[in-house]
């Protein structure tokens, strides 16, 4: 592995085996946690089939995270993203809400969410 190439524009740090081959996704310098790792694949059929385009509104929330990485290995983390689409979709004049929710088994639910009534 070419560590200099892997690091790219991130701050140089020593190689550690925890980063590869899989866990690099959880470090903010290399990846985006569960949302960027899985939601892009899981939600793509929704966006493509409904021809959603860009959202009109987005609301996101997560449990407290650390500055280096998302929780790895089922730690205490949860996130939720609500995107609202109103234009350019198959919904016509109706709004479409697309929700992404991730919660590790230890995290439970996130409290204090404001409900969108589109």
C-alpha cells in the first residue's frame, strides 16, 4: 500500500492496521461514516426511481461524535437525515420526504426531533 497516496490531502499520520482494509470509512479524514458509506447505495434507487433531483430542505442530526472518527464496531452512535423534495419529482405537487436513520445497537433513539409536516 502506498500510504502517501492513501492519505491524500489529509494531515499526515503514521500508518496503523486499523485503517485498512475496511475501517478507513469511519475516519473523517478518509470517509464519512455510515451515511456516506451505506446511505448513498441504499438511497440511490429511491432517488433514481422517483427522479428526485436536488432536495429543497435538509435536516440532519446525530449523537455526539468525536473529532477523529465515527463509531466503529457498534459503538454508541446514531444519525438521522430528512430530505424534502418538492420540485422535479414524480410526486407532482406533493412533497416527498426521504429519511435515513442509522443507530448502533447501543445507541437507542435520538430524542428531540422536530417533525416535518410538508
